[in-house]
């Protein structure tokens, strides 16, 4: 299997980490979001949306969207809870990550760390909602070691990707001590 991904992207790294923790061999094809590589005719033929990550299976079928790729790779693994309710809670976190966390924490990081903007130049709602997302995680993790159940799941992999680098978006992780402890646990479990 090939994965087209950009190593600066948390969405891409979470696919890479998922494959690694499961021992799934992938060919990583570095595909920059900064230099226009995702907008070339060749890449757009593979993924008309022009986004990474993109998984291309050995049979030629392709799959986009990081959480969909992770779910595909983990079918039947311990990273997806067997209990239907816990599995649904994991999905809840995955959907929340893409709607209420990534659009703020990751966007702030990208604009500040890669585009060189000051936090004062960001749209205020990005900072406000990013802080709210990190605070919600911190509150939850003050009562639990992992987001769902008592072990690492895809929810943890999805949310650690950008939480661990939130400081690059101007968010002070010292404000979120439970989140910091969880980041350390998740990084250790993923060997990152």
C-alpha cells in the first residue's frame, strides 16, 4: 500500500502512526501541501479533492480522509473497541476531532508556524474555539487516562496529532495539565 502524505500534517501522521502501531507496511510518498504537489494533474487524478493523506491499496483502489483511512486499516484490531457503545464513543471523538478541534487548533498552527502569522492576525474565533477544544479535552482527561475505555484507540491517535503541537498555534499547553499528561502517554504508546 502507498500513502501520499505530508509529514507536517497531523492528519497524515495519524495514518502513518496507525499503520506503524499495527505493523502494516506502507510506502510513504512525501507529498507537500506547501509546494503545490497536491494540485498537480497526476495527484488530482488519484484524488480529485487534492488532499492528503491518500491511501492507494495494492489493488489500485484509493481512499482519502485521514479518519476513514485509519478506520480501514484498523478493521478488527484492538484500536477499535469491540463493545458497540465504546466504539460509538470512539466515533463520536473522531467526528468531533474533524469538526471542533482540527479546524481551529490545526488551522492556527498552520497559519502561525508555516505562514508566519502572529496570533493577533488570526480570526478570533479560531483562537477562541481552539482553546475551547483543548479545554474540553483537558476536562475529560482529568477523569480518564484515555479518551475511550482503558486503552489507546483511534480517538487518541486522531486527537493527539494536533494537540501535541498546539503550542505552534499559540496555545499554551501549560493551561491544560491533564491534556499534557495524556499527550505524553499517547506519544509513548505510539513511540513518537
